C-alpha cells in the first residue's frame, strides 16, 4: 500500500468520524441539558454536577405514567392484531388458490403507497360514526391490517417446502393446524423483525393519535409530550428535553441493548 | 378439494380484507366523494357542490405555497438522504476503525420518535442559546432566528428529515452491500481497478434495486411525515414550512372544513398514486413482487 493511499484512508476515516459525531450531536446536547441543572443547560463545564431533578419535575408536571400505559396498550394491541391478521392473510396468499387472488393482492399492496397516515380526514369521520373517538382502539384500528406485514409473511411462507405441508396433511392436520405447527415456527425471525419495526412505528406515531385523541385517558406518550411541551411550561428546556428523552427511552434503551437484532430486523424487513 | 381451498383462502383473508376495505379503500373512495360535497353542517347531509372545493383550492395561496414547499422539501430530503445513506453504508461495511460506533450513531435517529427528534432540534435551533447559535457566534456571525426566518425555516426542517432518514436508508444499503460477494472486489483489485472505479462500475449498479426501493420510500415519506412541522413551526413563519399533509391537517382539524380538506387529500392521493404507477413502470417487477 502506498503512502498516498494511507493518507486517503486516514482522511476518509476522519470524515466518517466527523459525520458520526455530527449525527450524535443533537442527541448528546439533549442528554447534557436533561441531566444538568438549568443554569448549565447552555453552558458547558466539565465539573457541572449531574442531576435527575429535571426528570422528576417532568414526571410530576404531566401524567406521563398514564401516557406510557396508553402507549404500551396501543403498541400491544396493534401488534397482536397485526400478527394474527397478517399471518392468516399471508398464508392465504402464499398457499391457496382462489378466484380473484391477484386482484385481492393488488388491493392489499395499495396500502403500501396510500398509508392510513394520509387518510386522516375520512378515518376520523369513520371513527366518529363508530362512536369510538378518543379511545385507544381508534388509534390502532386503521393500522391493524398491515399490507407490509401481509407481504412480508407471504414471501416467507412461500419459501417453506411443500413437502412439510404435505406431510402434515397426510397426518390429517387441517389448514389452521398446518399453519400453526409448520409455517409459524419456521417464520420466527421474520416475526421478530416485523414486531420490532411495528413497535417502533406505533410507539413513535404522532399525527393520527393527535387528531383522534383528546384526553389523558387515551393519549400515547408522543401526543402527551407535545401537549406538555407546548403547554404553559414557558420554555424550560431542561424539563422539556428530560421529558423528550423519557418518551424515547424504551426504544432507545432497547436499541442500545439489542443493536444487532434491531439492525438485522430492519434489514430483513427491507430485503423482501 | 379445489372449492374447499378457495373457501379456506377467502376465509383466511377475510378479517384483514375487511379492515383494509374499511380503513384504506373506503376512505379513498370517500375522499373523492366528499371532495365534490360541501362540509356537512349540523347533521344534515352535505350538498353536492361539484368542483367548488377545487375552485377554492386553485385560489388558495396557502395550498400553492404548501405544494411548492413540499416539492422543495422532497427535492432536498430525497437525494441528500439517499446519497448520505450510501456513503454511510459503505463506511459501516468497510474495515474502518470504530465502525460499530458509527453504525450506532447513524442509526439512532431512526428509533427515536419524530416528535422527540423535533423537540431536540427545536432546542438546537433556538435563537441565542441553541447549540447552532453558540457555534456560529464562535465565528462572529450575527445571531439569527433560524426557524423564525422564512428564508431558512424550510431548510431547517429539511435538515431534520435528512438527519432522521439517512440512517434508516443506510440499513437497506448495508443489507445490499453484504449480499455482494467479496470475490468481486478482490477480482477488481487484482485487475488494478481503483476503489472509485469499482464503486461506479460494479457496486453502484448492483445497488440499483435497493436505490429504487429506497427512493419510493423516500418519496412517500416526504408527503406522509409532518410530525416535526407540527412541533417546530406549525407551518410558519408565514406558511414558509407548510407541507401538503400539514395543510390538510389544518384545514380539516383546525378550521373543520372537511369538504375542502378532502379535495386537498385528493391531490395528495394523486401524487402518491402516480408514484405507485411510476414504481410499477420503472421497477422490474421481479425484484419486489415475486
């Protein structure tokens, strides 16, 4: 290796690190502010004492415990429904022949382009007709039949060897039993991938929950955070950044602990 | 046997199909229908008004502003986040020192809620004591209100979107890079090809399906994701950062003019549908729809 190549590599590594540093900077700044007393929020001193006071104040200033519970229920409900619905539909598309299958599949794929996120006006009207505005099911319902999930599972089920299917059938197993005993266990990594993507999507979702909820009893953390930080807090950045980090914490901690799984899951979900 | 397979197939599909019809297909039709009707008042059925909502739209300056903003926003976020994603993926995939740390740094914004990200950046851009101001003042630049100035506000929210998305797209490129056999690189090196040449002639073409996939996602996101607008600027100053979906949200849920909001949604649906058609035409169907 020549000298000039060495130098080029060095410059490249430097550039990569600089970009990485820039990428983490806004978050690092938020961490600094959240863990220090307000007088240090914009002043950097290495000796500044760490404190959890901002988190305590944020936690007491808004019903975050309830918001967390709501988000938790929302994410669980959506994921549970998605797993059942998408498994059944994915299985139908992968292994059954019926008239209209191609059109049905096309109609499912439509949702990949036109997501519920842009149909807020009509979906709000539907929820209002159903009489379930301001409830957790209203937030989750439009997302439960996920085209992405159906597509992902269809692709996975198609790779299962037919022989396994046949063998189970010969032993007298019905379609649902075959699905449960043969297909589902083989798709475990895909379920993990889909689960992680779905949980992070719905924990982070904001606009639709903002529209469809208006009370503490149904708001997820993202909406709670917005109500909190645009309320009469003035601009106490220490408390707001603390609240911000709090709402991101479950995913952030999960990500830092299970980095490999996260990255691989997002990869797996994307390749299909 | 055949008939029973068909019945089973439909039964399996039924629950998902019902929900999809209710919350995706029906709303699309409903949007079209409502766009030709006035906003219903006091429980009475909305009267048919023909193209009136569309005439209002043509005369609505905020709509045009939002559309143009959205196009600039898309033109800013899409190419930059894709280019950065490729560079990031190449770095993270190489033998570079600290690449695990880099991967974490690049990917972290993806797992954060957009709303949290927006709060963090709001603080970052704060006049006088935000980090950006502290940095520019080191160089003796005069203080400015980055988000309050119509000239810079749109660029500011574009940067946030790039920051959030580049790491997400990086993952797809990383997956694609890892599927390229290393023997190709070794062969190219033996032949004396430079790294730049190898990237241009071998790697980049092999990444093409990924690029198209990412491109479609990026386009959809640039019309779908307005959480940060709600938090950072509320479309201001003077509608400088209003995007289409944000305008829909304001018309529909601040002014409660649902008839007009439906007409605006039709424009959004039209853009997304053209994107879908474009994808079918340009992307080799085998890549994603096998």
